[in-house]
C-alpha cells in the first residue's frame, strides 16, 4: 500500500511540474508583439522582408522577448541600396539601425526588441532621408485628419491638419507636402468695449457699470461705481464685514438688503460666497411677493411649523413654484444648484404672469451638455432674460450650488427686467 501511494504521489508531482513548465513557456511566448511593417517611399520599393531568415509580411504578427536581438533582411526590387529600420511604438519613432548589403545583395541589420507591449517596423530609404541616420525623416507617411476648431478669448484653437501616425509629423495638406511645426491657434484674448453705466451712483447708493468683450459677448465685466457722497455707514451692506465693496456683487447685495429681500446669516456676516439653500431661496421669493397669507397646510415632514421659512415654503408649494422630493420631504437645508435656480425662477415668472417663451442658445458653453434635460428650457430662458450668465469664461456650471451673492445679483436683474 505504501509503495502504491508513493507512486501516485510521484506521478502527481511529475504532472504538476509539466503543467508549470508548459505554463511558463506559454507566458514566455507572450513577449513583445511585432505587428508588421511599413515600406519605404520614393523610387524604391521593398519586394520582401524577413525576420531571422523567415518571411514576414507587412500584416504578420510575431512575439519576441524583450531585449532579444533579431535580424531584419530586406530584399530590394528597384535599386535603392541604403535602407534603415526604425521602431515605432508609443506613437513615436525610436532609434533603429542602418541596413548593410550582404554578399547576396540583400540589405540586413540587427535590432534589439524594445521593452514594450508591441511595436511596428518602419523600413525607409536613407537616400530619401538625405543620408540621415535618423530614419523618421524619410517616413512613408500615413496621414490622419485632425479637425480644426476656433480659438476663444481664453482657450487656444486648432487649425485643421494631417498627422502621420508613424512619425508624428504634421502637414497642412492631405498629400503631406507642406509640413507645419504647430497647428495651435493662439487664444484671442479679451477685447473689451467701452464701459457702459448700468446704474448710476447716487450720494447714498453705489452704482454699476459694465463692459462686454467684442470677441465674445458672453464675457462681461462688471464694476461697482462708489456712491458719490456717502460714508461707509450709508452703504446698506456696510454692516457685513465679509462683503467686499470692491467686488462685482456689492451693488446686488446692497439692493437685496436695502429692499428687505435678503438678510445676513448673522448680524455682521452676509456670507456672499456661501451656498444658497432651498429654504433661503423660497424665503427670498416670499419676501419679494410681500409675504402673502395662505390657507394651505404644511405637507412636508421635514418642515417644522413656526420656523422662519415655514410660511414661504407652504406658499411656494401651493402655487407650484417649488416641489418636494416626492417622499414627503422638502429638504430645506439642501443647496440649490444653478440649473435648479433657473427652473424655480422660470416658474415664479409664470406665477407672476410674465412671458417665459424667450430662449437663448447655450451650446457655446463648454459644459452645456451637463445641463439636465428637464432644466434646458429654464437655463435657456434665464440666459435670454439676462438674469443668468456663465460662472467663469465659457463655463455655465449648471450642477454647482448657487451662491448667496449670485442669488442677490439674479434677483436684482429679474426685478429690473420687469420694472
């Protein structure tokens, strides 16, 4: 019994060793894949090519070990006598070797297999390359079209061109005759128009002026015009230590505070860069409407009675200006995104009886595809009304939370549109 068990154990170990050897051999065979070759150009033509004295067509594929030295043999049909071979991988040509003529009239040389996943052999005539040892100059160009797009004020553009997928050189024409160093069209930069006063300053209130970029009218700069005779204590937002009177939002915050539409988050802070919550936005619209009374009941489980926002949420929900989440919650502390703000303002405009059929193209914003399908009309309407512009440059940032300063500015523009 013991002898039989020893024999079975030995047979099992032998089978396991053979399996491991076959597995290692298969793994070693994976190596680096040569994916074929490309021929030379000009008056020469390659009739055939061999690797390690075995025929190798331009579509053949063969594995080699990294670092292996292989022999490349080229049979020349029409008289070129100087050839070079270069290695193409990682979208670049890498140094290869010159091919020299052997006693049988064949061109032959040796290269070392690179340590990469795969490579392509590119065979060229050194005469066509001006006798250079850098064979990419005589590449048989395989050109691929690269579409162009215009430059904007802040971003470079690109001229349409053609790129050789073998050597990476660029050309302005499909024939590869006119080589170019770069296809970049530099950014235009801003060409600002004259300042236009939007709202003149008074003795007690700051004003606002604006200028538009001539290259792209969606780019607008806004500046505050200081009040002509007031002290800092006459400025409605002066009590808020975090409101910078030099920034774009100052006039809008002054407007919202002086008209009782918005208040600070504390007695001394307004938090202009803080995100606007759903409760805050509803409270703004409720105050704007004059705090109307309503007989409707509170239907939201997360809206407590008697809070500063309760009546506003009940009123806005009753009139179809805002909605809950469908599970009995309203989410009073949740932030309002910029696209949600546009949708709510569009519903508020409809509640007021204002037209809401204006639309503006938003496709020039680089992130316009991020606008949710249900918000496209509202965002387009808000841009057409001039109450919502891009956040910076050519971005709309529809999914970002809207800030309290942005809310003040949007509300001020909305009101002035309908004065």
